[in-house]
C-alpha cells in the first residue's frame, strides 16, 4: 500500500499546531517565567465572571460572559492591589 501524497506534511502540520497549543498553555515554561496570571475570580452567575488579571506589572479587571471577554478597566496601583499581587 502506498502512503497518501502529502500525508507527512499534514502530520507535521498537526504536530506543529499541537505543540503550539501545548506551549501556549504553559508547556515548558515555569510559573516564574509567566507574564500573566489570574489574581482573583468572582462568579456573577449565569456563566458570567469578573477576573482580576495581572500582566506585565499592570492589573486589569476583565469581564467574561458565555460568548465574550472584555477588559472593563485597568486597576490603578494601590496598597490593596499590591497585597493581592
């Protein structure tokens, strides 16, 4: 039986996509190397949440619904924010 033409390139393309997905979820990086993290989450019910997200030294309030994600506002530096981080 002859291999299908292009099957090797399809397999390598799939492998590349899987590797990229794995790497984007943490892959080989340690927690110390990550630039973004969810500091706190508040469930609002009905598949809606508000997240406090720290990224690159800044903090943002992010709203998530069943079909959307939106940055609500940046959170200014404060003693309380520094305690959470």
